[in-house]
C-alpha cells in the first residue's frame, strides 16, 4: 500500500501550526492514492502528544523517543528517518514544514535517499499518475512553478506555514474522541558515530513577538511607495487608530522602516486578516502570496495600473499622503 509520511514537528508540547496543515493535506493525498498516512514523531516523552494525532485520522505513528531527541540534532534525526525508510518501506512522499528545522532536515534526508527536495511549496496536488505536484513561486514571483519528481521516491517537500487549510479546533477534537487510537510503532533512534560533530550548548527561547501580525484581524501594510520614515509614522498612526497590526513589504524592511518580523509574503509571514489595507504596495506576488483567507482587501496606490488593484476588493488611486490624514481623522471621529 502506498504511504504518505509527514514529519510532525512540535514545540513546547504542541504541534506547530504547519504540522496541522500538512496533516490535513497529507490525509487528503493518502486517500486519493488509496494509501496510508503515517507520521514521524521524534522527541522525548512525546507519547501522549503522539496520541492526539488521531484527530487527523493518521494511520500509524513512527515514534522515536530519547532524552537526546528533546532538541533537534540534524545527524541523529536524519539517520533515524533514513533508517525508517529502509525498515518500513519507501513512502511515496515525506512532507515537512518549511520551518528552520524542516528546511534543514528535509534536504539532508533527500540527499541521503538520493531524491529531490522541493523547498517552500505553497501548494501540493497530485497529477493523474499520482505524482506530487509541488507548487512554488518562481522567477522572482512572476510565475507559479510546478516541480515534479517522477523518477525517484520518496518525493520530499517542505511547505511554507500558513499556505494550506487546517482543521477547526474544538469541533474536531470532539469528533476525534470517537476515532480509533493511532497505531504507534516505537523505533530506536540512530546515533551515528559523528554525532559529536554537532553539539548543543544551550537553548534560548525566542520571544513570540511576531505572533501579533499573524493573529491580527486588521493589518495596515506599507511598501516602497511610503518613501520614508515620515510617511511610515503616518501609516503607524492609522494602524494605531484602527487597532491594526503593521505589516510591510520587503523594500520597506530593507529600507529599515519596519522590522523583518513584519514582512508579509513568500519570505515573510502568512496572514489571514479580516481587513488588509495595503499602502504604496505594487501587488507583487511575492508579497500577496502571504495574504490568505476571505478578508476584505483594500489598496491605496497612485498608479492606476498597479497590479494590486486586480487583487483587492476596493482600490483608491491616490497619493497616500493626501488620503491617510483624512482617514485617520475620520476613524478618530467615528470612534468618538
Ligand atoms: C525570492 C524572493 C522572495 C521575496 N519575498 C518577498 C516577501 O516575502 N515579501 C515581500 O513583500 N516581497 C518579497 N520579495 C520582493 C518582491 O518581489 C517585490 O519586490 C516587493 O514585494 C515589492 O514591494 P513594494 O510593493 O513595496 O514595492 P514596489 O514594487 O516598488 O511598489 C511600490 C508601489 O508604491 C506606489 N507608490 C509610490 N508612491 C506612492 C504614493 N505616494 N502613494 C501611493 N502609492 C505610491 C507605486 O505606484 C508602486 O506601485 C521577494 C523577492 C524575491 C526574489
């Protein structure tokens, strides 16, 4: 039977968001292939967490537990997963989140198995022969390229967080209670001889300051058209009165008006706001690919031919400097 594998990444006792997204997509793909969805879990004392995978209708979990797997070790994780493939049969595909961990581990595994790795996919589909269509933005964001690995297995791909659909939370946990427990296969981790070549000295928890943008219901985003810190302050003032988070395009980050954490797009964050207001932004796909969901999109751009106007619900053709002060006053007046 064909197997679809997902590497399930967790942090602080919880699945990362992209793991949930991968599991929904992988279950779907496995069903289309009449195959099984099997999940790799590495860590220390993660048996209880592994049991929660049943809400995604996972068929089997390969569970590798050891105190030294508590934190990611590239060599041990790679060898353990390569061993799994030789012991339990080569899957059709292994899917990873395009996180720091996934971006490191997936290509290492692909190289060891002599196959390809499609990085930072924004969508996954199957073709009529059951090959995985690994869709990535290409040529500086001007096209979507489809990568296929027809001659080698497994097909290895990383998927950018926020690109795929996820399960709703509580409703599915309730439904999951009725599902049968996941079959758990315990596997020994493999410690290669050169493990000491990479040693973990300390772990520093990064403050989750960027989560504000990803969870924001309203976003005011600015681009190169803002042209300077003065205009950026005006944009921040509008965001403030609207109770919105500030987002940015790459040029705005490169200019130093906004921090890298605020960048939306292919190399930045994926957001799902109810309201997105893009100011001085051209609408390049590398930016707009990071805006998901069914929220209302508005753009202010002085160029009536700007690509962003084809992607938004409402467009204002104007110099933002003439619009923002009026908007700020109007919002303040309405807020009383
Ligand atoms: C591999 C790769 C990854 C990338 N990842 C990202 C990413 O994650 N996020 C991202 O944002 N970009 C990313 N980029 C860059 C991306 O391709 C675009 O260059 C970028 O999004 C354009 O930003 P912009 O719209 O701010 O600037 P521009 O394209 O320069 O557009 C500025 C707009 O402002 C308008 N304007 C000018 N003055 C005014 C004014 N006074 N009032 C109103 N409008 C005005 C102009 O008409 C213009 O449309 C990536 C590129 C590559 C190659």
